[in-house]
């Protein structure tokens, strides 16, 4: 693939990830092309169908998460408490729950790619969760699968009234809600204090 074609593909997938997280599965493909700063014809050349674009999103999200976890493993050995907190916040910033919810309404949710995604993510997180548990930062009953379910819940789209915009003062209060929810989640994963 030529470098410009590869760059266009990457831009389209990144735009799709952002817009799926913000707007859900019905986001217009034209909006994705616009955010990626390419024409709609380029989008269709790279991804002939919406499903092929969503498959690209699944694979890219998996790669980003697996790479991030692998980058944090050495740090989890040397500084587990701070590194675990940073890792969970970095994972939450990718908004996997919002992407998962967008994909859940499609046939891809039951596809081999989605099944492989969940399996790959669990496999990548097993060691990170174990290191955090060994350091006393995470409860012993937390598995990689449970951690991912919790992360998906924390990062799902913020509820709004059907199609209605949120008043500016309420919107201002909600800024940073993901970081706050992630802090609460991280604290909830900690072992119970001794009696």
C-alpha cells in the first residue's frame, strides 16, 4: 500500500473511532471522511462497506490497547500503584465502552473479529491485572474479563435525552466525567481495607 493510501486509511480509522464513540453507529460515513480530511470516494476505496470500516476499527482498537498494555508492563513491575492508575486512565481515554456499544448494534458484535478482539484484550490484560493484584492495588477477585466489563461500563456513552442538547451549565458540570468515573472505578478495584 502506498504511503498516502496508508495514511488515509489510518486517518479514516482514527476518525471513525472518535466519531463512533461520540455519535454511535449511525454516524454518517461522509462525516468520517470529512474528519479524516479525505473525500468520500477515498473512504469507499479504502473501505467499500460500513462493515469493512468497522472491522478496521475493531482491529485498530485492539492494537492500540494491546500496545498500551505492553508498554505499561515494565512500569507495573517497578511502580505498580501509579502505573496501574495511569494505565486504567489511558485505557478509559480510548473509550472502549462507547466503541463497543456502537458496534453492539451491528452484526459485527458476534463476528469472529469481535470475538478475537475480546480474547486478545483479555490475554493482554492478564499479566497487568496479576501484577496489580500482587502489589495489593487490585482485589483478588478481579479477572481480566471482569476488568474489561467494568471498563466498558465506565466508558460507555454519557446518557442524554433522545436527540436533545444538554443545557450549557449541565454540560459544564459533566466535563471531565470520564476521568472522575475512572478514578471511582480504580478505587473500587482496590482490595477492601483490613478490618
